[in-house]
């Protein structure tokens, strides 16, 4: 039996019609909003009124009607009470951390997370008097041992970037409750596939730039949580989202909202193709990691977390051991086989290839990369939706043979 059905939950969200009854929402481009009576303005600033409480939009860095439509669809997808959208994923991550952690706070973070988040936690937070401990998220003992009296949050990615290791969200949530800390989960790699809030996350974060948008043409982020936390973030006098100002533009919100209904279909197809390619690579004896393969160390765990029918996601990695070999493989895949494009990011409809050790995780020192088991020759592949699957498999097989990773 399914725990939660994100696709159905999105469909059942109140549909927003356009101003003239259009089947799509209107784009509200105003930066500022009129109030009917001057006395309403102080009520808005006192936090007594906002779009969710007694109406009243104020200013688009606070709440915007079109951005709210996207936030509402995303919070329905995740099963949270509320949400806000931001200009980028980093905007969502940084305001959330700064809302929960203040001077003197400590946080426990997974050591396998996106390099930008890692750099923010490691380099920027100490300058604000916020300490952190990085741990292997799959080692629950290490997570618990790192918790201190001043710890405010456990931060993980459901599927870690770039190692594709899986966080045991129900177990981490139990730990978080026992120690009265918040479990904050970046679910960017596994939207609709894994419902992080249903599995115990207090705050769910997304980079919408990836699978949720799906076309690599727009940037965005989201914070999905209970109403109290969202209102705290948007508090006009103290809210980190309001005051640091990573607001999403209404035109971007409209475009992403239009692509959201196709997300479940896209995720299923990403997963179907990635599994087929991963199986073909595994048969050739290549050092491949894909959570959908039984050889993945957390295959059983992820099988217990995924929502039925979405598969195991659109990312796989192959360890080529050395950077030179990784570059050779990416070059053959891009320039000879036309299998994919060498570019950072993921979740695009075309295949993207990158070598995280020297790109998106290069903020992490070589020593730490070694400790977290990140090989310099690791190639991360975000499998796209384009082309014939059988041709794609043949292209990959030829490339692996050409660079000497298989015979
Ligand atoms: N979270 C994860 C897992 C990511 O991979 C990335 C970017 O690669 C981000 C967050 C940051 O998102 P954005 O680039 O939209 O700021």
C-alpha cells in the first residue's frame, strides 16, 4: 500500500484559474500591492495579516500570488502545510539554515552533499558563529554522537550528491525527535519519488533548477514545511527569506508551475531509462553505482522509502579511478557518441555528464573527498529522456569499451 501519493495530492490541490477564467493561472507582475484602507498596512507589518491570514498581498519579496500558486502545488506534492519558492536552490538552503541556526548554534551535516551547501556550512557559517560537524549520513551512530546540547539541526540530502548514498529518513527523524533538533532534507534528486516529509523531515528543500523544472532554462528553489516555519521565514522584521531577499520572479514561478504536472511522468521515464542503462553497464563489469541495482549498498533501504512506480531516479555514477580516464569517457560520450553533454547540473531532458571531484564538489578539499569516498575519476551521469533507449545503451557500451573500462 502506498503511504502517500504525491501525484494525486498535486491534482487535488485547489486549481488556480487565470484572471478571465483561463485554464492556467495569471502572472501577477506587480512588485507592490494596494490596500483598501490605510489601517491595513500596520496589521500586515505586525504579522496579523498575510495572504494566508485575512488576505492582503504587500510586496513581491514577501508573498506574490503567482509564486504562491507554485508554492501551494509543491507543498501539496510534498504533503507539507505550506511553502515558499526562492530564486535558486541555494537561496532556499541558506535562508533555512540561517533561520534555524543562530550565533552559538551547531548543526550536524551529512558529508555527502552538494559542494555549494558544503562550502556554505564549512566556510561561511563559522564566520557567523555557527559550528558544524560533518558525518557519514548512513552511520546513525556517528550522527547521534555528533549531536551536542547546542545542535539545532541534522542536515542531509535524501540521495547524496554526488555519491548517491541514501539517508535513512525515518531513523534520522527518530534521532532528531529524541534530541529535539530539526531534520532538514534536501530532496532535489528524488522529487515525487521519495516523500521526505512523510518519512519524517521537518523541512524539505529543493533546487527547482533540476528535475522539477526539467529544461535547464530556469533557476529556483523551495522551502516546504509547516505554516509556523514558513511565516517565520517571511516575518517582515526578522524572517531570513524576507530580509535576505532571494525572491522568485512570478514569470519563473508560472513557467515551473506549468511543467509540474509532467514531473511524475518525467521521473518515471528518467528512472526507467537509467535502470536499463545501469543494468547494461553492470553486465559489462563496470564500477557503476545506481540505487536501483541490488549491488548498491542502500538498495534495500531505498526500496523501503520510494513511492511505488517512480523507480530509483535518473542519476548514476561510474568510477573511472582517475580524472584523466573520466575526462576521456566524457569526451567520447559527448563528442563521438552524442550520448550526452558535458555540463554541471542534472535533471535535464538531455543527458548531462560531469566529474564532481573537480567541479561541483571541488569546494570540498581533496582530503575530505578521500574521506567521503569520492574518487577523482567519478563521473556523474544524469540520464535524459531523449533518443531511443536501445541506441543510448549501445552508445554507452561502445564508449566504455573505447576508453578501456570494459571489453
Ligand atoms: N541541492 C543540490 C542537491 C544540488 O545538486 C544543487 C545544485 O547543483 C543545489 C542544491 C543548489 O541549487 P541551485 O543551483 O538551484 O542554487
